[in-house]
């Protein structure tokens, strides 16, 4: 299946208590990325997932409005690596990481964890790689321009249409996250970084 003929893509947590789907539009207009950043790795370790290093975390960058929870939404839980960090959503029933959002629904973005998708073939190939480690200890990005263009295009469309308000991650009345975040202490954070 090509992204031009994208269909709704199902996902679930590890134990299957939380299930949902990514809309066809979310798949078609999303950006399939690979992230090597220390924060994504730290989050995986916090959730008790296998250490992904040296491999990246595969992510589908899309709009929160394109994530639909069909069952088990009561298991949606939230963690932040620091008080000002991104919101890292997971299934509290089995600690399966689901995705990352900004701290406000007004900047509609979700980096959905591809590992939650049983058949990711419909996402197409990885088009962008972020924070790729280099031999000199530095990091670089590969084909970041298309990811930035996709992000800005999606955000503008969502903001102009008002559809950004249709997010499963934030309360529409208060704009607060639907779950209270666990915020890691400095010591907890330090234990997750190499």
C-alpha cells in the first residue's frame, strides 16, 4: 500500500487494553521519521522498553486530531522528563509508550511511536533522521527540510480550520492534558541518560 492510497492504521498498547487508529489523512500527510535523540531513548528506558541504542526510535509525525482511541482511553497516562519537557504519552496498563506532544494543544503535533503499529508498511519509508550520532560525538539531521515543511503545513491547516481542538490528549474546555503528568526528578532523569 502506498501513502497515496493510505487507509486508517490500527494501533494498540503492548497488552491490547488500549486500542485505536490513525486516520488515513494522518498517515498520508504524516512524516515517517527516525529519532536518535537522548530524550527519546531515555523515555523508552523509563517505560521499561529495551534499550534502542544504537538504533533509532521510529516515529510518525502527524496531528493529534488524527489519533483516535477506540477502547481503553482510560489507560492513557503521561510523563515528562522535566517540568518544561514534552508530554510523553503512554498506556498505564502496560507502560507502552504511545507518542509525544507539545505542552499545549495550540501547537498541534504528535510524534506517534511506530512500534505500536502492527503493520507499519503503509507509512512508507523513513524520510527524515534526527540527531544522528557522528563519530566526533556530535549529531546531525538528515533530510530535515521536508519534515519541517510537513510539520508547518499540518500545523497551519489544523490551526486555520480549528480542528486542533479535536485532540484526544487535551481537555477541550480547559486545554489541560487529559492525564496528570508524572514529572521526573533530576536524579530519575540522570539515571536514564548514558
